[in-house]
C-alpha cells in the first residue's frame, strides 16, 4: 500500500503485529501481551535486519578509514543522522548528536552547557513529574556550580500546575528542563508554551523527549525548544540508539561531555581544540550499528504516519482507561486523552502493584510495577508504586481486554 493510502486508512494493527517477531512468543501457554513499551519498545523485523545487515556487510569504524567498508559504514551512520533530523523537523542534520539515549543526553547537556554557564544565584527549573534522569544530572550540575533547583508542582488531575509558572520563571532562571510526556502519568506537556515562557526570561528549554518523540508528531521548529532528547529504543529502534537535538549556537558554545578520539581537532600537551559539531560530542567508537538500526525504525514510523500513531494511542488509551475504571482501578494521571499519551498508570483496589504484575505475568501480560523512576510523582499522589500498562503501534483492544480480565484473577488470589 502506498504510504499516503495507509495514512488515510489509519493503522492496520494486525499487519503491524506481523512485523514484530517477538509478538508471536508465548509465556507458558499464553500468548505474550506486551504492555511495557514506555520502558522499551519491541523491534520490527526491518530494524533487526538493518542491524544484522550492517554487521554482515558494512561493519567498520566510521570517520576513520579510507577503505570501502569504512566509507559505507560512515555513509550509513550519517544517513541515519539525516533521517532522525528530518523526523523531528531539524533542518541541519549536524544539530542531531548521537549517543545512548535520553539519560546520556541530559547528562551531556547538564555537564556541557550547565556546568559551563550556570553560577551561584542562578536557578534551574524542573517539574515534579520529571524522570530521575531529568533530575539527578541537574542536581549534580547545581552542586558543581552553586545554582539552585526549583520545581513546578502537579495538579490533582496530573497536569503541570501552570498557575505557578510566572512566579517560578524569573530572570534568575537559566534552564527550564521538562518532560514532553510523563512516563508514569502519561501527561503531555505544553512544550511550545513553556518554550515561550522560558525564552521570555532568557532561559533555555530542555525537553526530555524520551516518551514524546516515539508517540507524537514532533517538529522542533514549531516547538522552539533549545534541546530535545531522543530515546531510540523507545521508538522501535535498538537499545543504546538516539541522542539529542540542540540549536546550533548552543552546540557551538557548550563544552563536550566525553573526551577522546574523534571529538578533537588538535591535541597539545596542555589542551585540545574541539572537532566541529556534531563530532565534538561523539568521542570514541560510537553506537554505529544501533543508529543504523534506528534509521530503519524512523522509516517504519514515517510509513505509518505519526498522526496515525498518535490517533491509535489516543483511541487505545481511552478504551483502557474506561475499562480499567469500570473494573475498579484508580487511574493515576489525566483521564482526558487529548492531554495524555498511552502510558496508563493505575492502582488496583488494595493489591500491591508488584502483586498485580505477578498475577498478570501468569496470564502472559507484561506490565511495569514500581515507581517508574518517578519518585516525586509517587510522593505527590501518595502511593509507593503504580502498575503501568503502556501502549504502542502494535497493541490492540483485545490486549486491553486480556489485561482487565486478568485483573480479575488478582481478586481471586488476593481477595481484593
Ligand atoms: N525520561 C523519560 C520520561 C523516560 O521515560 C525514560 C526511560 N524510561 C528516560 C528519560 C530515560 O531514557 P533512556 O532509557 O533513553 O536513557
């Protein structure tokens, strides 16, 4: 089917499922129901093949050799950068830096930009819904520079409390770092509005795009964010793929994070000069095969159409929320699907989330139970943990039914 026809038709989920070898696995005698894509997504055959083909036909180190394989490997690696840049609307591919994903990216930004430009008296604004990887690197940067951390609170219905935005963003704020979509609450944040607010006080906006980029059409020109992180492994790509986007002038002025081969221009006994962007941020042998695999994931998502991906997840999240609530679960996060994505956290009666997950596993259902690296969120909602079902392009209503039916088994086991 031509891509445009496929877009009009929405997602053909059964056809998509056939592209994912792992989805035909069983757990004991039960078919696997994979509802943990917020932790990591499954990989279509096209991605697995691209990585295998790279190793079988093109493997060599990049930017080094003047022989054919190295040239081919470099071409594939740089083509992956062009594809990823175009996927997020970045017009200059050099503004996309490759690395292992969001955790490494935020560390690179907090280190390379934060430690260079923050000083005592400056403020770093975060929100209470950040993943630990968008908190801890800033705590380290604050400790190193004397800057102070501030947080925007969360409303009862799981949104960022914007009533405190004006008083929290001041001319002392130098960085505002916020998630584009919460991995525990599922909340979508108003990135464009937050970028405008940050820029009005001269701060840079760092967007944790780990959950945003895989699930929603993203255009950095429209969002006007200064930094955007990308987790390839959550968007059908290999583990340790992805990286971050930044406006070129920021990449030029910030420090590198990892020192070593390739990231230098010249090395002297006492100092070195840096390679041009993006090489300045890609020291050492990179995750070449993984980024080549990610390029295949980008092709796959683009053929589906990101509008269709978003529409499918809105539909399935709405169905899951309705069925879970009917079954007696309490949703932790927004219930309005226009304000959220497909990561649905819930607390089921009095059953501990780890017990819920154990019972579900016996039915072949993979969900996540715990604090989801969101301890501030757990404290805000007064829970030690939640159970989280998270959906992606390959999930069906039938799987939501399986989840809800299996919850009934928790009643039998734990007498809830
Ligand atoms: N931020 C959010 C919102 C996430 O969901 C995750 C992954 N759980 C991360 C950051 C960390 O991303 P990565 O696994 O790419 O380091």
